[in-house]
């Protein structure tokens, strides 16, 4: 069997094509996936569903006449930007649960979600917030979240494999900083901070597949994909323009790559240890991926070939870099 990546961090600005790439990979036959991309059957982790549910919590609180806890308004950035770290610590927990096949029995998935957010926030340096709600408000929010939280929890459990042999964990995230920022971006913005919050077990096994677009193209594609009737969708959600400008107006991936201690990698310091994560770029500055949001039967052959060849070039390079970095 072809050797495959253990963990691929699929990173980019919003609407750059990350989720479309994930969708494409799930439709590639296993043999081709291994041979052409060095990727095994996908086990996928993503922090977007938690962003969506944090906004849902805020909307419920606002509807009850309570103060929002996570976002300045429904279309504004985080109140406390350390919540970028909260999201990473939720992903860390999802990773550990996946590796241990941990099935969590929860009478209320809504309450479990609220507890997880508070716990992850503490690891990011934020005092518990949801635990301070009065019981009536907390209960009402948990009930309102139950359906979506239960679906997310069930999907998580259903994805646990019988074996990890030949599997690749694909972890998707987007990070950035305010438009016009100087580099390096200051914590808690950017990839340098968020990648540094990942669990050591992830950093030791991970490579980065970066979907490369300009911030301007990210904003254009974000507007084009937005379906206001489907805000929780992976493929069709929209990021508010204030968030696009203040959280994703730029990113630090280019700076990190240029200033890494090891060529072809990103240097991440965690505690007293440094990790050198190999990076490969899939150039999507000229859009190769938007068609993947359509029904699979409508995918044009030439467009499929375009994304396939582009991903193959990026992952072949990444595989070579990873082989050198792991020596």
C-alpha cells in the first residue's frame, strides 16, 4: 500500500476552496487518492461548525434579552480574540476523541457543547462564560441548540473508524488578521498562534496543505458562495464583511514560510520544543474549485482534471518535503 500522510492541516483564508477540496477528495477512488495525493481515506475535523454554534448561542441569548458572549454582534468579530484558541482546543479534543474512539453519552448534547466551549476557552485563557448563566437561561439555550448539537455529536461518533491503517486525518481551519497588518501577526491572530495551540501529538504528525488565494479573491468568493438560508453549511456559509476585513484581511502563511528555520516548512514553537511542519501550496488564485459546490454529475471533465493536477503537484511536493523533514 502507498505510504500516506498521517495528518493534513488544510489551511486557507475563508472561501479559498478548502471545503471544496475536501469534497473532491471524498469523491476520489481510494487507490487514486493514495497514489496521486498520498492521502488515505479521510477522517475530517473542522472548527467551522463550532463557530456557527457559538453564533447560535449568541443569537439565543440576544433573543432572551441577555448579553452576547462570543461576538460583538451577529455580523461582527469575536469579543475576545482568544476564542481563536478556544476553537483550536475544541479541535484538539475532537482529535483525542477520534484517536480513542471516545463515545460520549450525553442526555443533552446542547449542554455538553456548552461545557466543551467553556473548557476549551479556559485553555485559551478565558474564564468560563456559559457556566455563569442562570439555570433558566442556560436550559433554554441548551434546548434551542439540541438538534444541531446532537447531529454534530452523532456525526462525530459515526466517523470513528474500526482501524486507522491507511487513514489520513484532514483538519480544516482558516486564520488571519486585520487588513493592513504588519508581520508577524500578533497573537491570538494568525497561524503562528493557532498552530502553536495544537496538541503536540498533532504537530508531530502533521503537514500543511495551503490553499493559496489573495485576500481580495477570498472576499469575492465568500460573497459568491453565501447562502443566507443555509448559515451552518460547510460549502455555502458566508463570513460577514467586518469579519473578513478584521479577522481575515490578510494572513501570515507567506511570512511564516519565508522566515522558517527549515526551508519548505513552517516553524512552530511550543514550550521548549520546535516543530517544522512541511508546507505545500495549492494555487487557487485563479479559481479551480467553485464548481465542486455543484452536484457531482455536473462536474466538467476539464475542471476535474484542473483540480486533480493542481492538487497532485502540491501534494507530491509536500510528500517530498515531509520525507526530508522526518529524517
